[in-house]
C-alpha cells in the first residue's frame, strides 16, 4: 500500500540535554533605584554643562552615570537552563544561589530573609504569567511556542563563526568603496539662527521615552525617563550645543546590530535583516529634533505618491488608492485591462549613497544647521553585531540609512526617493510605501502600450541614484476587464506574474 504517512519512534525515558546560558544582569529593584536617585540629586552637573565641546560633555556625562550605575546596581552573572521553570528569572536565580551560600555558612537569619524574598518574587512571577494567559486554542499554542521557542525567531541559535561572517556581511553591505566626501552647507550666521530647545521641551521628551532596547552606551531607558527633572537642564545645553555646532558625539554614532531572520530556519547571510540599536538618548534627541524642527520641512516636501512614515499614511491607504485607480481605469470604455507592476529595490535602505542624500538634503527647505547636523551624524559611523552573548568586531560604515534609527528609513529614505515619479507617461500613476513601489498602467484600445516606457523611466532613476533593482522580485499582475481575453495583453520584461 502506497502512503505518504511517516512513522516516528521515540523511546521513552530519554531527556534532551539542557541548554545552559550565562546571563549578566543588574538588580534594578526599587530600593536600589532610590539609592541611584539620591546620588543623582547630590551631583552638580555644572561641570558638564560648562565644557566647550559636545564630545567632552557627553563623555563626562556618560562616565558619571556609568559610575553611579556600577555603585548602585553592580553587575551579576548567573546561568539559566532550558529546564528551569518558566517563572525563573536571573534575579531569582541569583537570590537562590545567595541563599544556598548563606545556609552553607550557617547564616540562618539571612537565609530565612532571602527565603521570604524569593517566595514573594516567585508568587509575583506566577501571578504575572497567569494574568497573561488567555483561554482558547490560539492563545494556548502561542504559549506553547513561547515556552518551547519553536517559532520564536529571537531564540535562533547561531554559532560564533557564523556571527562573525554575518558581521562582515553587514559591514560590506554598508561600505561604499567609491565613497564621495560630503561637504557642509555654508551658513549666514547673521540671518539664520540655529534651532534650539527649551528645558521644558527636553523634559517632556525625556518623560515620553518608552521601554526600549539599551544601546552601546549601556544606559537603560528608565535612567532618563525616571530622572527627567535632573537631566533636563544639562541635556538642554548639550542638545543645543550639538545643533549650533552641527556635531554629534562619537558615542551617538555607533550602533549594535541585532540580526533578525527574514524567514524561518535562516541559513544564508542575505536571509537576515540587521536592525541598528543606537543609544536611547540619541533616539530621543532625533525624535525631538524631528518633532520641533524638521517635521514641517519633511512633510511639506513629500510627494502625494508616498504613503509610508507620514501623518495619516498607512499601507491600507496605499492599497485603497491602487484599487480605486484601477477600477476607475477599467470603467473607461476604451480600456481593455490594467497592468499593475510591483517594483523591488535590492537592499534599498543599505544602498543609499551619502553623496546623493547630501544633495537632496541641501536642496530641501530645511534649516542649514539641521542639514549639517544630519550630515555629521552620517559620518564616521560604526556598527557591530551583539547577539546571544557574542560581541563581534567594529565595522566602519559609510553607506545606507540605518534601520532602527528614528531618521533612517522614515525620513532619510523618504526624502531620497521623493523625486521618483513617472513623468513620461501621464496616465501612469506611481504609489510608494517606503521602498515598495507600484506602477499602474492602463492598456487602451488603439493606443500604444506605454508600460515599457514607464519601466525604463523607473530604471533610469534607479541607475542615476545608484539604487539597483532586484528584478527577480519584481512582479506583474494584469487585471482584465470583464469579457476581455488574456490574448489582448502580454507580459513584459519577463517579470513574474502574480
């Protein structure tokens, strides 16, 4: 009997070898945060504010914060195993180990106190888990996936050799061998003033920081958020000095790269996407600059064909516009079909050349101080993969807009492709959503099909801006009017049909 069924025999009594991972952590509980806040309150920040350069001020500020963190939250290292219960945490593991040492040294009163604390944390963790659980098979399987890590891409296992080669791959992607130095704009300091912030604006920006990944400076988000009153005056002076001198400190130009798999069971380097994690305070600064000083310029100059990273712009809006346009064309009596072509750039965010981006920044209506500040931020950047306890070597980068930053894809890339429009074919609209572009070409009776002309114009823009197309991923869909035969329209350029 032929069958596609397979039989799997699993012998009983065999346990999988546990995976053990060393984890370093800091004890950020409330009592330790109180100590930290008292130290901050006693510290005078006048020395930092009086330093001449942004580089010096930022370095002293970061060193001071690091010293206080080390004193109030010393780093601990524990080993977690896959056999640990789901409510086990690094802090709990550390306290259990500390209790064992107290018992072995006959310090029973300390051991009893630790037992009470451990019980409280276990109870808290279990309650938190119970509240997060929902009824239903869908949620049940999600919990199974979470506990088993079988569908959690964040728990993929990569060996150290693969990480190093992946780090080289990301570095090569963002390295331009024919790099052209960018020049700063000349500024008439009499008529043009540098954008500045008030203390209240900076304080509000710090208070709005959300929980997010810690960057290379190793200063967690809550340090800025929970101590906004303390840091607002000194950060106002640093930010204003940074804008007036159009300089960014070195520590704000480096990034840790988190490799996220694009598909399950990723094995090739190209199947990973590098997400940059910059310092929290740098991201807050970028967001505040955009909100108060550059948002109006970016938004005002964006073409109506771009739907991503703008107020009221959603992928649904782009789809609705496409649907509206092809239905409108099909209603015309002389329209036989509509050709919808999805164009795909190859590594779009990583292939943006800074010289081209510099030209487009300078031609915008943005304050010249901000233009020079952005150009300085793009210079002398470095990145490295930090993943699963492995830290790779630093790689210099001089190309691309950084995925994971506030001004990367959302603003730099939008500005870069803003002049991408189809002008030679008047009835060929273009709809863009970030790096995804769609051409819509109506096929009219007794009229020459201008699809090839539109694609050639798109390709010409791509070549002139050094943003190559991935023709293997370009797709074509032909939408026929009811009653029309497929023979009336033939595919072009060999694009794959949808």
